[in-house]
């Protein structure tokens, strides 16, 4: 099968492309950077230079047997989002009437604050601020006639990439831990976060390509962890004495102005994806968090720039 990939051509798109090649597919990948072409070509990913709106790119999309868009559309700071102008919608237009698979990437923010119980794909949609357009986006893809539209919602915490994307996700908790010399969670720390390793996530795109039917939504979640567990791991990684403890939202805001968002839960159920044949098998997010905290502690003690630290 010839698969066209768009999004993150030297990031997650590259990972998905290599996974598809390993399964015997031919892969074309969109890039807007000419200097990336030699590296993509060397890795047997056929680069297509341009923008998805270009006529030549549209022709390449139409020739593909399937299309995968691996990135949630970036809409900040737009106040009004025209879904029909987003990259996945333009890809859908190029495939109109073909019956071919179109797998696109949504966001866990569409479900808002989930509470501690993991939510399934059919749960009520309550998008967080800035994501009100997501339900319209998903509906357009899922209800497309003549296209096998599939939506994947990755877990809130994605880990396993290099450099680690968790550095951004865990930065606030690390900052609080360093400020108080102790792991700190806001309130009780019972709120939960969904997580998935990028290699497991890439596996799900391959499974969805082969098995997901039109109109399917899949949560890419290998585990759900509490903030208490996350903070305890940071505490242990730094080698702090005593035990992690809670902090009021008011006190947390003195260090992290946006601390309220760390009281939300983003717990998702991955049962539907598993029923389809997806088997996540990589390490837990907590193992990577502990390595990040341990390395950060070493940098802090030696007072070296982070770039001078070598991976262990």
C-alpha cells in the first residue's frame, strides 16, 4: 500500500513512516523544507516538497492508497477557526469519493476535565478553552462520504521521543519540586493523566490503517497515572528527603501562574484500541520522568548547561 504522511516529518511523522516501511508499505511524506529531503530520502521516505494546498501535492495525495496526518492542527492564536481550511480537511477534499482511508489526529483536550475515571471515545465532549473547534473538526472527518475517516486522540502525555517532549509537560512540577526541595502536587494530587509511548502510538496508526472502519475514534492510551505518582517519581529522581506533599492552588500560583490547569484530569480509556488489536508494550511514562528528574538534578548540582549532559 502507498501511504501519504503529513505532519512532523522529522518527528512523529518520521516514526510512523519508518514503522509503515517495516510493515512493507511504500511511504511518501510531505515536507516544506528542502534541506530535509536528503535525510528523508536516505531513510527511504519519499519526500514530497510543498504545501498541502499545492496542486502537485494534491495530485500526490490523490495517488496514495491511504493518507495519515499525524499532527493536531495548530490554530493558536486564532480566535475563529475555519475547519475547512485546516490541513486534514484539505487532505479529505483530495480523497473525496475514493473510499480510501484518512487517519487524522485530534486531541484529548476535546473531553476537557475528565475526572479520575478514564473516559471512552463516546463520552460527552467538553472542550477546553482554545479547543472549541475540535468537535466540528472530528465530525467533518468522521462523516465524510466516500472517505474512510478515522480519528485518533493521543494521550495527554506522549513520551519516548528524542529530545523528550516530557520536558515541556513535566516542567511545572519540576519547577515546584526545586522551589520547595520536595515533590509538590496541587490540592490532593488525585487528578489523573493519560500517557502513551510514541512507538506504541505509531503502532496504533498502523493498526488503524489495517482494521479501523469508517467513523472510528480511537484513544491512544497505554496507562493513566495520578499527579501523586508523577510527583513522587520526580521527588525520587531528584533524591529529595522526606515525602512529597500537597500545596494550595494559591501557593502554587506564586511559582506557576497557570497552576490551575495542573489540577485537571485527562484520563482516557484505551480499551477500544486494544480490542482492535493494539498492544502497547513500551516502558511506563514514570520511568522516563524519573530519568528526566535525575538528569535535571545532576545538571543542577554541577551547574552545567543542559546541553553538556550526556545521555546515560
